[in-house]
C-alpha cells in the first residue's frame, strides 16, 4: 500500500478567525477556528511533538460554539489522524466517542508533519508574522516551533 498523500492549508480570515483544510489520501475535512485557542500554533507544536516521536497528540480548535478535536496517534509505522466535532464547546469535556467523526485516516507520520510545516510556512510567507499577530490577535505566529519542524524535513538529494 502506498503512503497516503497529506495536504494542509490554513488562512486567517478577518479578525480572530481561521480556516483550515486537511486532506489525507482521498479524505478531507474543512475546519474553522476562533482566536480563543492558538489553533495553528497547537497544530504546529503537535506536529513537532510527533516528529520527535510522541505516541499521541491531542488538541482542539475552538469554535463559538463548538470544538474540533484533533487526535493524532502513532500505530506502529503509521499515524492515525482523527478529527471530531463537538457542539458543546469550546473546551468540551465529552469523551471522544460522543463527538461526530469528521475525518479518520492513516498516513506516514513524517508526511503529516511536513504537510503541516508546509501549510504553516505558506501562511508565514503570505502574510508575515506581524500581520498574522494583528489579525489573529491573541497569539503570535509559531515561528520557533515551525522552524524546528522545518529543520527536521528530510533532505532530498
């Protein structure tokens, strides 16, 4: 079985609102996020933790109301990527099984991490860190963590 292609895109829309799209193989999900959480920063830090060998990473993108819960779990050489939706958020205390599953897919962990890095770098290249901060408001762009993640990118000879 060939590894699943992974693509991630993110845009800051308006003041304090973000939109993301994650595709893993043929499966994709569109998500939104409020400035209530550090959505892009949490994703970049999660990818960095996975690239460094973490077994599982969890975080949420807050909505008003609602929550997108990300669950990234290593299963041997594969990464299980799940995104759940909860109506009662942000910061839902409901168990995972009570969420609506929006995406469930598997891929190579490093392929996922590099897709996140590429998507975040595109945001930085497109709008710069000062404009990101002005529009996202509550959180700075995750420069340091993105640079650490990009440094782990496999070199192609």
